[in-house]
């Protein structure tokens, strides 16, 4: 028996023969209201330079749970649970120009918002 590998189809292009570049921005924060304001600010900055924006796409919320004993010595069965929720959004900017990238690097976002930028 021979195994044949099938080639997966290439990524969809805007026009045939033209490579499309994407600027993928992942934004995360503990508070969803601050996150939504930051995402709106990023989209407005990209729209100011007529860039094609895809998103924001909400990503799954990371929930980190911590269980702590209430008492140090006697009541071992008495516990408290705490959780941290990390909200995330993803934005794609298709075929960004130099002006768009420069404007996005100069953007001022509130503290507590982290950004991960990749060129694809």
C-alpha cells in the first residue's frame, strides 16, 4: 500500500499572483471595557490611513483560578477561590503601508493592555 500526500491548498490571495501581507495584532487585558476602547482606537488609527481592517475577532477568555486555604492551622476544609480573567481580541490589517505601521507604533494605549504584533 502506498501513501500519497495531498498538498494543502495555498492561502487565499486577494488577486492571483499577488502576495498579501497581514499585520496580525493580538490585544489582551484584564478588563473588557479598557480592551474594547483600545481596540476601537487601533481600528480608528488604521481607518484614518484607508487600511483594510478585519476584526476585531473575540478570542476565548483565559481564566486562571487559584484556591487558597482560609485558615493557616485549623480549618483545612475551608477554602477560598479567586480567578483572573484575561480578555483577548485579534485584529488583522491587510496589506498595511508604512504610514499605518508608523501610526500604530506611536499609538498611546492605557496601562494593563498588552499587544502582540506579527507580520504574516
